[in-house]
């Protein structure tokens, strides 16, 4: 059997490798977003940073960088809640893209692959490999983690009414059906997000 010193050395090596992977993933996503902006995404900067895809990736990047740079062993309950939220939002990005938006031909395939495929998988794996140190309450996570998607929809509808631009077809009230159809679409997506919240919370608690 390995000695205490050997076990400790392996743990340190694994932690260092995990930190390196987080940093590389964050750098890859930042590079993808930066390249997309530099090459011109076909919309204004304000519009570009109103996409849920971009916002969820930026949030995930922030959590990955924190995980790469934080002091060893320092993970508060607040940090665990933020990590879980990042998982839910980036998974929402990936799943909504696969189900509703993937038929579109992306301008830059590698950017699309990084933001819609690589990041959702990587952030989820990080949650599974390093589960939360505290037990998460499902009711609390449901309330806290749903806050951003709800505020995002409100922001999108208010801003869209002002500038006449909507990032996704399912939040565009100018379609036949108007706001009633938008409400139905958002309700469906919201139910999906609640399912992701339940799965993320349950998985994190089981793997502690």
C-alpha cells in the first residue's frame, strides 16, 4: 500500500493537473469569444453580449479561473452554489443549442464547438470530479439558480422592445403568437432548467 507521503504527493499532483485543465479550458473559451468579437459576429457588441451563450460561458470561465487560482482547500458554501449555477447555465446553453439552434451553420465552427459543446461537458465533469463540500438544499438552489434565467428573459424582452432585436427566435414576440407563444416557450425551457437544477443538486450531494 502507498505510504501517507506517497498518497499526499499523488493528491497534490492530481490537484495541480486539475487546476491546469481548468486554466486551459478557461483560456480556450476566452479565446473563442475574443476571436468571435474580433472577427465580427454580425451584431453590435451590446447585442453579442446579450446572448445567453456568451453570458453563461463568461460565468463558467470565471468559475474555472477561480478553481484554477484559489488557495488549496478553500471552497465556501457560496462558491459551491456559484459552481453549481455555472453547471446549470452552461448545460442549458448546450442543450438548448442542440435541440433548437444546431441546424444553423456557424460562422466559425471551432468557436461554436468550444462554447456549445466543450464547455458544457468540461464544466459538468469538473462538478463531478470535485463535488461540493457542502450539502445543497434543492429548494434553495432552485430559487437561487432560477433567478438569473428569469432576469435574463425579462432583460431580453424589455431590451428587445426598445432596440427591436432579440437574440433567439423563441423570445421574439414578433412571431405569430406574440408574447403568449414566448411565454409558452420560456415556460418549457424553464421546466428544463428546473430539471437540470434538480439533477445538478442531487448529483453533487451524492458524490460528496
